[in-house]
């Protein structure tokens, strides 16, 4: 993708994926005009600014703001070409306890991002979703499903505006803040790795895999797609065995709003889902472009009716050994059993 002289803004840019995206763009697109990190945590911005000093990375800007604040967003979006929307309230138990805060950030914040983009010069928006948005059983997943619907439908209200909105949906990002692997690595010191359920499975994607998917959507989206990666699953028991085989693994029960297995494509989605090779994509029921042209361009193949994609019935699995290798590669290079 050519980012020469382009300005990119990342909401939630101080998070794990935001930082990985920033690093990727700076390393691979040195001719980018500007990368704006938009977030509300000044301490995280301060720390990130130390990692990317202005004298070495003059393209980088830091912008304090909250996606709940439409006026602040609109000001930040002035002169921006591409938006990557990664800001969210994402911790399941915290969202269950503070439901309206989750709604204000994940739904109303999404609406603000859409409207601010429509009223400025932005040409592409990629919003980050989650596997929890498919057939949600918790508030976080429900708000992200609503967010996905808003971004997909935004293409229909753009009118003359050539802007394109798309969504990327994936599972647990290995090593991201709040995910199970860093949690287990820390708990290993205590000799106890609590297991929610011995049956529990999750999808697994690396930070770089998440970055690649965002960049793919930014370049190739026609507007309204929800991109889903083909990625392996892991069993939570294998994660515990990979990290702390000598530890106790007590079963403590699932937390409120958790699933045993995560879905990314439901059987109801199958009638709009196409296989693109590296990714699946759930197409919008209403779109402004020609479906046959899309199929030809991407060599897309519609999946079978009632097809579903969940972490418990996946064809590809990480094992104890592959998980250990991935931890060394993506999370902690000094990791040893």
C-alpha cells in the first residue's frame, strides 16, 4: 500500500495494536506524512513519546482526546486521510459492572467517529471489532456488534462522499494488554494458573497478524466488509501447560459474560460470507458496488449455507509446543519453561 504523503489517525493509538500499527507504518512507509495518536490517557502518550522521540520520528503526533467528544474528534480529523479506529472499552467484567460507560464509548463513540469522518476529508475508515461481537453473550460483545453495524451502514449514508468504511474482526491478540498469556506469565511466579474451564478455547492471532489485516482492509476494502482472518485456536489448558506445567491449574469457573468457545462467523452470517483465500469477509446486505465484480476481482467463493467459524470447531490448532515458540517470538523472548 502506498502511504506517501498520507495522514493517518489511530484512535486508541497507545494500546497494543495501535503501537504495533505505528511501528509497522514507520518501518515500512517512511514517506508517510503524519501519524496521529489519538487517545485519552496522557501517561500512555507520554511513555510512547519517549519511545518515539520527535527528532527521530517527526511524522508522529500525539493528540489527547476522547471518542465520546465529537468536537474534539472533528478537530483531530482535519486534514487526515485514513482513520484506524482501535479505541474501545473492552474488559468484559468491567463492562458488565459499568454498562452505560461501555455503551457511551463503544457505540456512541463509534457514531462520533463516523460523523466526524463524514464531515472532514477522511477517505477510508477501518474499525476494529472482536470475536465477541458474533452472537454476543456479554455487553462488550453486544456494543461491538452495534459498532460493527454502524460502520457497515455508514457506507449507505455517505451519499456523494467517496469515503469507505470497513471492519476487521479477530480473536485474542497474543500478548496484548489484558490477554491470558501475559496474565499467566505473571501468575506463574505464584505457582498457580487459574483455569476458567477445561473445555475453553479461543482464537489466536499475533499482533503482526492484526496489523497485516488492518493494512489489508485499508488498501482493499470496497466499503461495508467485515474481514475475518483464518487463524488457529488454542485450548486454555494447553496455554497453562505451555507456560507453567509445574504450576497448579485450579478450575475457577467462567467469568460473567464469557463463552466456552468464541465465534467469528455465525451460521446466520453464512449467506453473506465469502472466502477470499487468506481471509473470510462478511459482506453487507446492502452495498453500493457490483457483487459480481467484487467476486471476480477477489476470486471470492461463497461459503456453504449454515457455515460457521468458531474456536471450538476449528481446523487449525496451536499445541503446547507451538504456543511456547509463539510466546518466545511474540511475547517474551526470554521465556523458558
